[in-house]
C-alpha cells in the first residue's frame, strides 16, 4: 500500500465544526485538489496533514503515508513537503544554501551535496545561481527554487497551499506544469489547496469541494 | 534643492546628542594626555598614563572589565534567543524588569545573594547547616560573577523585548513551518533560520549592551569587587577625587575604557563573522540532528530562571523595606513596620520629584524631536540613519560624561537641572527614537494620503490622523524614555556637579553602606516611579 491516506478528519475552531469525518486517498503520482472559499478550513486541513496545525483547532483523524501512521508525529518527522503562496526562501542564505538546507541528510559528502544542489538548480533552469542572493531573483525563479528545496528533502508527499496565488497569469501556467511534472516524475502524492479552478484542472486529479461557511 | 543630507530636525538632534558626546570624548582624550586648559594645564604629557600604568592591579581590573562585559553580553543574548525560540513572555510580564533602573536590580540582587540574603535563608539550615549568616563573599566576588549575573538579569529582558519586536518584522512563524516541513526540528529551524535574521535586527541594542556591560558603574558599585574594581569604577574614584592630579589619571583610565570598548566591539565583530560562517556551513550540511532542541529548551529554562531572579530581586526589596524583626534563617520577617517608610518619605520626596520632573521633561522633549525627525524623514522621502544618534549608547559613559561636564562648566550650565536634563537626553532620545521609528515608518501612508485627498494639509494630518493612530507606540516610547532617565547615574552625578539628587543617585550613595532597610526603600521607590508610568502607558495603549 502506498500513497497518502487521510481518514475521518474532523476539526473545529471556536466550537464551529469546519470539516466533519472527511476521508480521502491520493495515490503516488496523483493529485487531489481541494477547493473552497476562504474560511472553509482548506488551509487548516492541509496544516493538519502536514502536522502544522495550531492548537486553537480541535482536530481528530488519522494521516497515513503508505502503511505508516504519521498522525502523532512532529512535522519534521513526517516526510511531508509543504509549499506556500509565499516562496519563503530564507533571505539570509544564498540560493544554493537554501536548497542545501533542504537537501536530504542522506547525501553526505560535500562533493555529492554540492552536485545535488547544482543538479536541482539545473532542473529549475537556474544553473549557476547557487551563490546568488534570493532577493535578486524574479518571482518565478524564487518559486522554482522553493519547489526544488522541498523536493531535495526527499518527501513522501507534497502539500501545496495556494502556491500559485501570487504569480501573474502566464507565469502561473508555467509554474503549474513545472510543479506537477516534478511531482509526477517523483511519484509523489500531491494535495493542492486553491480557490482557482484552473489550478485544479492543471493538477488533473480528483476535486474535493469544501463547504461554504455559514 | 538637492539637499540629500540632514534636515533641520535631524540637525538639531545631532547638535543636541552627538555634538556633546564627541566634545566629551575629545576632552577626555585630551585630558588623558594632560591637556585641560580649563584647569590650567595647557601642555601635553604622558604623566597620567605613567601613573595609571603604575597602578597596582590595573591589569586585573582590565581583565575583570573585559570578562564581565563579554560574558554578560553573550549569555544575555543566548538566554534571550532561547526564550524567543519559545512563545516569549509579553509586555506586561516584563514591564517591572524593563522599567527598573539597573542600580535597583543590582541592589535587590545583592540582597538576594548576600550571606544573610534570601537565597541563603531559603537553603538554611536544612541544606547548608547554617544557623548564622556564613562568612562568604557572595557579592563582590573577585571574578565579578555577581556583577555578571546582575547584568544578565537586567539585559536578558531588554534583549528579549527588542527581539520580540524584531521577530514581528519578518514572517518568522511561516519560515519555521517551512524549515520543519524540510525535516528540521524546531531547534534547528530556529537556530539556522530565525535566529540569524533576528540577530541582524537587534545588533545595535546588542552593542549597547556590550558597551554598558564593560563600562557601567551603577551595577558595579553594589555588585562588583572593589579590589580590583572594574576599570570604570576606578576611573570614577579618580575623577571624583579632590586631588587635581588624580583627575588626569581618571581621564587616562576613561580613555583606556574607550579603548577596551573598541577592542571588545572588534572582537564581537569577529565572533559575529565566525558564528555566521559556521552557521551557514552547518546549514549547508543539512544534518537533521535534534540536540539543538534540547539545548534551546535548557536555555529557555535558564532564561525563565533569570527572569525569576529579577522578580525575586524586586520582591526582596519590598520585604526588606518593611521588615522589622527578621532573624536568620527565617524566610520572612517576624514583624513588619511602616515606620521607616513614613519617617523617610519626606527625605525621598525631593529626589522623587526631581526624578519625575527630569523623566517627564526629557521624554517629552525626546518624543517631540523624534516625531519631528521621523515626520521630516517621510516628507523628504529619505530615510535617515538612526545609528549616529546612538553614539551615547555605544560609547562608555565614563569616557564622555565627565568631559561633557567640563564643557558645561565652561558655559556655566553645570550643576543646574537643565544641564542634567541635557545629559539625560543623550540616552533618552536614542531609545525613544528607536522605540518610535518602526511603528512610525510602518504606519500605512495611505492614511495621510487619504487625509490629503480630503483637503487636510500635512501638519493637520500629522496632528489629527497620524499621532492619534500612533497613540500606543507614543505612550510606550514615553514610558521607555522616563525609565531611561530615571536610571541615569553618571549623567546625573557629573552634569549635576553632585548637587542634583535623584532616586538613583540616592540609591547608589547608600549602596556601600550597611543600611539595608533604607537601601531597600530607595530601591523600591526607584522602581516604583518608572513602573507606574510604564503600567499607565500600557493601560493607555490598550484602550
């Protein structure tokens, strides 16, 4: 058994139940898009899966990666990558060091790590950018670096929280195919949260509509 | 106009703050080489240095000064960062420690640590076997540990407060989440991602803490050893000596203090580079170890203990001030009295009034000047650097305040309340400006533009739109300024020519003596005055 399984999630904030007994499964290399207006709890649902949910939410349910129950684990022990609307490149580290900070610790030698970072930047079309300050990059370049940083950590699943929301239209198209190509190539289950149906079309998988808040 | 430099408000601030500091430093350096025409010495000589270098114990004093300054700064910074890695305590909880003058914390801590103090009492006789106060030098130990601890107790909450403000300026929480999604534990995520960005924003306060740790006398008088004393204390004794020759030696010692401060700052710069390079190398290696989680948790507990020690120092003074019969080793007095407080309240009324007047006047003046500075900066469309006016916080006080006094004496201003207020302004204005700058610059400029669109001129918009919107930061900046003024010791002593008494000068005059109740009473009123203003400001800001 593989893929990402979410089982009977219920959570409430301030006594209001946002999601009730929700279950879904995303196979390796497939994508699930969660659509819903703001306040419907879609970002909180993603945070629950990644282990980042703040304590103000009373949440219940289980998260499985393949046959492994990761529900009780801290986010850093789940192996679930996360991308946000903001690229959140760390401004005090160079582009290469941002990627290196994400790179799986299993890649040990300095030479191997350097090569892995260079390879990731090549895949992002940013060969030779390793020493650059992230502030000198364009929005699209930054978003690609952020994705590569997530991928080199060798996650078992990828969560995307409105990752294209801040890009303008042509860039958004390029970035969509960039993200989903990479995820498919690595056979990652992807959960995408968005309010843009075009994102869901590009993801090409199932669509889950979360209810409107009262 | 091409006027890219300084606008009138900034020019005034530079003239009021930086000019006297530089003049004071200049006088000190000249006098260290025997040149002080005001005292009839118009020839350069190396005699002050010869006498200073011949002073027995000078090098022990230098070592003590450097050790205390560097260790207290590094430890305070580490504790504050460890606390910031957690959900750090907010404004109300820290107010008492932030508002208390350094010397009040020092006096309170000396009570705690003394052989007959609270800590010994709480551990006696069950743990120590003491039935009488032991004969131990727990305060004023030769290594300056008590002084180092005192500085840590006072500076950790300060760095915590400026750090909390800095953390609000970048998406620290989201970056932590991003780092943890990459597989890094919370400790590594904080240490490698948040801490460097935080540190970059609080460098100036850190260097101020370093300069103060090296050069303070107000915490050193109650807590430091006297043989060897820290260099600044040695310098002070010489400067206050009636013997004219001693004065030149004191100026040489003050100049040496300036040199030590510069050397320590250079060493700190080096350490910044080293730690930064090491951090980036470790981040690049991408190891996912979790020992930093434990280290930061331990640091946070040590930080909480430090804050608790600060509160205990203040609480101890309340007990001492009203204790009547209190035999060792009881933890609390057997009987209490208000007699001393009532008898001495008359004597303290004068210094209290002077403290309040100086605090209110300098804070208000600083607020006006800071608003003028920031408003002209916005209208001119150019950000001015705040660094220059912080010179008084970064230079050792002993190295320019006495020199400033000689300048004041030359203008016949010395010994007046106005002179003391001016000397306080050197410290109050930078803190007020720093407290106000970020909120002022962050204020959404669309408010002012909306007002302009309604036909309101820029001055009316300032009064009717901006200042009301900034009420909370303005009141807090006032409280900070008041507390800074209330804490000033050397500035009051020198500019006042010993004739202007505030609660802080009273407290330090009592520090050497044995009257603990009186010391406690003064220390308490020293804390109560700025704390009352601080709490009122917090309450007003909330409304």
